[in-house]
């Protein structure tokens, strides 16, 4: 039993943090919003060169063969900068799925190519128009298409960096890949939403902490008022009790049993609740500034809002936890239990 | 990261489980805060525990422990709560003062106090708060004056849990004339020493769970001072870290309660508001999240880290989850919620109303949650004190 990250994981996470801090600053957001570009090419290039798009791919497919826990740490840092590019869906969910179903697919040949993925729980797909391949769900089977083989309808999102598309498609015009492990894809997607949620939450708190120390009212910094402190402390408590759940979910997601699914669901619920709580506390602490387009806090609120509903609604995830509670033994000796041990 | 127990850890769990199955009293003991009999029955249980060498498993062997690590401690606690074993009447000693003594005590002090703490021979109360020093603990006015090799203690302590029946107290005293955080010392005194008067205070559940203590020229050897003279505040803060951190409230306690709540829900769900299921699920999630957080903390401490201000997040989390959990049970019980356990129509499986009333103290003791939020804002987030 060891709940600590190893040195390599800590190093990877630090690398991601530095890369995103340098390439995804408020100036970058503003510029990208002005130009309307889907992607910051220099940033995406840096992400690709660092190997983040290859992280979860098996070594035989030219990947790094690392685990969901490693990727979750990257996704957390991506959340911290509200990363505009769909790194989590592409490299965390779609690419590893395609590598299993069609290891020779040309979209896997170039690590800078993004792969989009559509599922009933995530019908609006970010940057589907730019994807080298789109994975599609139908009746438990997977299909793969290029953007020109499907009908893309732009759906505008409240999140300025989510360039969403509805995808209408005909199985006759796309390539069937047969039965696919959609359960694993779904759990990975939900897990990486959760990991991003942690980053979103922490950034919202950090922005409010910085602002509260600058902003003066009644002759002193508002950070000295308990009403302000307590908002932020409550948000930090939510983060502290979401993070270990996300880490445990990441460590066990590959087990694909009732317990691991419930833990992923738990992680997604609490991490995005923390993100929502933190973003709203942050807006409140920023006051009218927080309600303005010019202050960046709204980006975190909006991303949290989107990720809360995508890849399983809160009600769906609660139901998976209920299934775990009511069909498996529970109690203090069951925290790390496995379904097969109870068979 | 490896979330599986080693074969040794599994064997340890089996050993704890077997011993508890053989020794845990079949009938629940009367509460230790209710009567002297209940208190003494719990002291007997502590002696039974010690006979199996389970008094305080993380302490070194020479001080009455087993020298086990924190993961083994968590496993022990999981089995302890799973077995429904009696509450630890000496929790102020073993969970708060014990770890503090381990960090700040001399070898002689450890040898004198720890083994008898682990065996329940000496049961401890905390004597910190005063009528004018609650959340603002640095407002303590009780004094300690060195006279030869003895301290003379004077003052008025209040809200001391377990002090009505306990044997010893660890108190916070100051040198006369000293101010605020300076000049304080942590000093032990027997509750039956000449000059000590203990008056019981009833809690809202009717138990004599805490007391006020008057000290008039109480003489104790200077040996009873923990750490250096004037180091009292620093030591108190370390103790508070243990209190709010992973010792005082084991996750297992809430995991057992959440499992009982799930059982209650199964029993009543056809007759009550279906929306309550979300709260039953939430209670389980909270208990699990607390457990995972504590496993993470234990792993970090074993890798050499120290408990820091994040202990304050624990205290907020467990106190709030406890209220939510027990309140959910009351919602399920509906009109039976208010019935005491001796009422003919009461729900007999668990005393949910008692648990709820107890939970309500959580946001107040061990440093109010308002103080915890200040600590988080100031020491974790770096916001200014004033």
C-alpha cells in the first residue's frame, strides 16, 4: 500500500506545468480568442515534442506505454490553464482506443495528429473538423471516419475554447472497427475530466488569492476579511478531498470492475463540484470584475460547467456509485476491494 | 502508487480481526461520559486491549506500543470500527498527548507516562480552554510559577472532555505577566491533586461529558512540564495538528456509519422520499474520500513528510460529513428520528439520534471550523492574518 507518486511521475507533472505556464498564459488566451484560431500551433508543437500525445499509447505503437495515472497528472495541469486544445480526449481516450482497434491507422503515424471521439455521453465533439480521425459509437461497436466522411454542424459553446460539432453520419460511409471497449474509453474520459477539474479548481482559487491581496476596500486588502478567506478555504477543502479520489481512480481505472467504475464516478463528481465551487467562489471574490469578460475566471467556470455534463452526467455517475454500494460489500475494509475478490 | 495491501498487511488484518472477534464485548458498554460505571467499563476494555498488546500499536515497544507503521494503524482502526469495539475512553491521551509526548518528551517522561496511557491505567483529559480563552487560545490566564522543583498552578479551565472521571489532565499555563503566545508551558496535573476542583458540565445529550476545573495552588513536580518553559504554544499547535490530522477521527468510523446508513436506506427506501438516495450515496462518497485522503497522508508521513496546515482541511471535512451522514439517517427515520433508544417504537439497530447530537459538536471542538478556515486561508493559501 503506497499512495505516493514516484519521482518520474512528479517530474512529468512538473514538465507539463512548466510547459503550460509558458505557452498558455492569459495573453495566449486573449490572442486566441481574438483570432478565433482553434489551436496555438507553437503550443501544440511543444506538447507533441514533450511526448504527451504518446503517453498512453503502447510501446509497440511507438508510444510511451505509461498509465492513466501518468496521464491524469498531465490532464490536471491542462485544467490549470484551461487548455484550449483537446489533449485529454485525443491523447487520453481516442488515440489509445484506435491503437487497439486499428494499430496501423494513418492518424496514429503522426503524433501531432489529433483524434476525436464521439459517444452518446459526449455528443458534441471539440475540434472534430481538424481531427485526423473521428471515432464513432454505435451499439457498442466502433467506427472510424475522417471529417469529410461525416456531416459536421458547428454548435457554439459558452466556453470560448470549445469549438464543438454535432456529428451526423451513416455507417455505410465510414469504416467499421467492430466491437470496442467503450467502457474503458468512457472511464478514461470521465477520469481525465475529473483530473482537469482539479486543475480548474486550483487555478480559480489561486486567481482569487492573488486578486484578494491586491484589491483594497475599507482601507485594507479584502484578503484580510474572514468572509473572503472562508470562501476560498471551503473551496480548498473541496480540492483536498477530491484529489486523492482522482489519484486512486487513476491508479485503478484499468481494472474495470464495479469498484473501479464507482471510483471514477466519484472522482468525476467531486473534482468537478470542486471546480464549480472554486470558480464561483473566485468570481464572488473578484466581485464585478469577476463577472467581466476581461478577467479570466469565467474561463474556468465555463470549462467546469462543460466537463460536469460531458462523459456521464452527475446523475449517471451517482447511479454507478449506488450500484457499488448496493451490490458489493462496503465498509472500512473495502476501500481498496475488488469485485473478483467478492465473487 | 500501489493500492493493494501486501501479504503482511493482509495477515496483520486477519490477526487483528481474529483477536477482536474473540474479545470485543457482545453487549455495548454504557457510554464513558454517561456514568462512572460506563467510564470504568471502558477502562477495563483498555486493559483488555493492552493484554493483547493492542493499546497503541504505532508507539515504540519500550513505551507500551508495537512499533507498527501508519498503514498498519489504519488497518487496525478499520478492523476496530468494523468489529464495533468500544470507543477509546483515553483518546485525549493516546491520540493527542501521546504523539506530542513522543515528539517533545524526554525519555524519562515517555517512560513514566506512555505505558500507563497505552494500558488505560491513567486516563487523560485536556485542560486548555478557559472562560475567556476558547477559539482565542492565546488568551489563557491560568498561571504556573516555579517554586524550587515544583510548579504552583492556579486558574480556571473549562470544556475539558472526560475530566469528570479521568485521572490526569494536560493543561496550558502561563508565566505571570507574560502575554499572548509567549510564556506558556504545557504541564500535567493529577485531577485528584490537592487544590483541584472538578465540576461536571452536562452536554446537550445529558451526559457529563465535560467539566470545568478550578486550580488553587496545585503543586506538581517540574518533571510534569512537557518541553521547555515558554514552549507551550508551539507544543499545543503540534498537538492540534495530531488532533485535526489523522489521529483523532479515523476514516473507519465514518465508513462504518456510511455502511449502516446504506442498510437503513435499503430497509426504508420504499416508504420514504426517493431523493434521499443521493444523500446516502453522498455519505458513502464522503467517507471514502476521507479514507483516501488519510491513506495519502499516511503514505506521505511514512515517506518523511510532516503534518502541516492541511490537517485543518481534515477537521472541517470529517465534522461536516458526520453531520450530513447522521442527518440523512434522521431524514430516513422520519417521525421516529426523535425517539430515544429506550422508546418502545425506536429504531433499534443504531442510535442515530445520539450520533447526530454528537456530530453537532464536531464543528466546535478541536478548534472551531471558523478557526480552521482561517488557518487554511492563512497558512495554506498565504492570505494575510490582518
